[in-house]
C-alpha cells in the first residue's frame, strides 16, 4: 500500500513492464476496448489541431486517438512502454513520444486537447492539483481536457478515479465542466477552458 501523500514513482512502472509487456491488458481486455471506444466517443470535435496524452503506456489508445489529431504528443514515465508505443505508431509521423514525469515536467507548448486517461490516480493529491494547474496553463482558449479513470479502489494507488475527477471539478479555476458519464468500472468527464 502506498502512502496517500506520495505519487507512484517511475520504478513502480518499470517493475510492472519488466513482468509483462502489457501489464494492464490494454491489447486484450474487453474492458479496455469498450473504454477506448467510449473515450473517443466522448470527444465532441471531429479533430483537434494539437493534443497531449499524459501516460500513453504502450500506445493502444494513442494509435486510435491520432486519427483525430493534427499533432499528438504522448508521454509516459516508462521507456520500456514508450518503445512499444513507438513501434505501434511508427506509421504515424504526426505522433511524437517523450519520456516525461508530469507534473514535475511538462511540455512548453499549449494544446487544444489534453487527455488524462488512467493516470491521475497514480499522483498524490498535491501532484494532482499541480497537474491541474499545469494543464489549465497549457490549454489554448477553447481547449478541452478529457479525464478517464477506473473507479474501483486499488490498494497500490494514492487516489481513486472518483477522487481524481471530483478534484478536477472542485478545483474549477479556468475549466468549465461540459459533462460526463459513468460506466460500471470507469468514469469519463470533459472540461473546457473558456475561449
């Protein structure tokens, strides 16, 4: 069990990927397939000029998301995961991958879409608030943020999916909640920065 005040370190993910190329079953689990379909369906625009995906893992969702983006920057803390993501998306020249530990590291540019899918509960509460601030700072006016998270409690994780989404709603700031949906095992919420 992790301490509530600490984000999971990159070594946690290195260990997971050393034990399996796909430790969460992104390529094989029906849950992931259905959640990815719902994730893309929750995006109200057909295309986004520039997008940022935080925590891309092995790039399964990245590959589908890329079809909706003029440019896509996808990041992860695990080099092993990024190697597989780069291989999967090698036919997509408008997709770039970087190793990056958000919120301590963040791209300099701004985006029309930022996706936080199945990653927010790995952060401590203070790092979630820091991520929220950085996300708002790096959204173009009219830009959108999509949150997608597993909602059942996981002993290893500092936060639950509901805590992540509720924190974003309560933090508010320059983000307006556009709507959301809840499935049996995950939750989706869409926010927009007024433009």
